[in-house]
C-alpha cells in the first residue's frame, strides 16, 4: 500500500513479503529509496537510508538479542565509522569496510 505513480510505488508506502519481511518508508519507482524501516520476522530490523534498494548512508541495525550497529552503510553493507553495542550493552566505536569490522577506534570498551 502507498502512493502510486505510473503503476509504481513512489513516495511513502508499505510492502509486506509473504515470508514476513516488511518495509515501511520512502519509495522511488518500486524501489526502497530514502528513509525507511525494514524488519524481518525473526526480530532483526534496519532503520535508515536506502538508495535504489540498498542500505546507503546512515542507518541503525538491531538484532533480536539486543546487539546494535549505528553507523555508515555503503551498497548494503556496513562501511565507514560506526558504533556497536553488545547484547550486554557495552559500546565500541570502530571502522567497517564491505561489511567487516577493520578496527576498533577506542582502546577499551566503553560502558553505556
């Protein structure tokens, strides 16, 4: 459901897949584009920016066990500076490249 133009979702809209995935946010020509919230049936969720169906820019990814990543994304993967919280709530700052952490920027864990 959402705003349609020329038989395509454009503007604000919601799409729910049969497997329980759901996207609620901005669309451009049937693609997730702009700010949105994507959730999975297992409790994972991403809220942030999309460019042509891929996470791009700033976003927050949450795991069901309480872990969280808040940082930069490029072409659907964590890329650049970000903060990571463990399930216990410990916070670390780091750098990511193509979805992999390359280093921690802090010398020791920081309690939240």
